[in-house]
C-alpha cells in the first residue's frame, strides 16, 4: 500500500477540491502513476494542487483590547506578507501567484501597486 509524504498530505489537505471526492480520487490515481518512489511526494501532485499551499506562516498575534489594531490593518499586513511569498514561490509569475493567492490577475496587480511591491 503506497504511503503519502507529509508534504503531499499537507498539499492535498490545503487544496479546495471544487470537484469534491472525484477530483481527489483522480489526483491520487495520477500521483500513483507518476510516482517513482515508494510514497507519493508533493512533486508527484499536479501543479494546481501542489501550489495550493503557501509557506507556513506564524500565527497572528492575539487580539487584545489594548493593541489598537483594526481588522483592516491586520489584513493589510497579512497581504503584504503573503504576496511576496507567493511571488517567490512562483518565481515572479504573476498569474500563478494570483491563482495561488485566490486573486484575479488584475487584483494581484492592483495590490502590488497599492503596497509598492512591484
């Protein structure tokens, strides 16, 4: 019985699965066919599923009444952190980065301009 590496399992668990169980089943079958190892590696997964997760991030600081941070400022900080990570993961490919972040291509371009991340 084939094993699934922790990285591949994380990628499978992070993906949204719009096609539900059938899509998951097809992805695992595909990985089994392509795998040259005893276990399924993250590299055996399709590009879409393999890129469905970003590098693990530190959890945000706890909400306290004295922090004075509003939701909008935290969202902005998280976007400023995640966008460069996605751009690095996709080697600067804006379309793939947008897909990885769940944004439209134009939405990513707008955020890059807004935050001066170009």
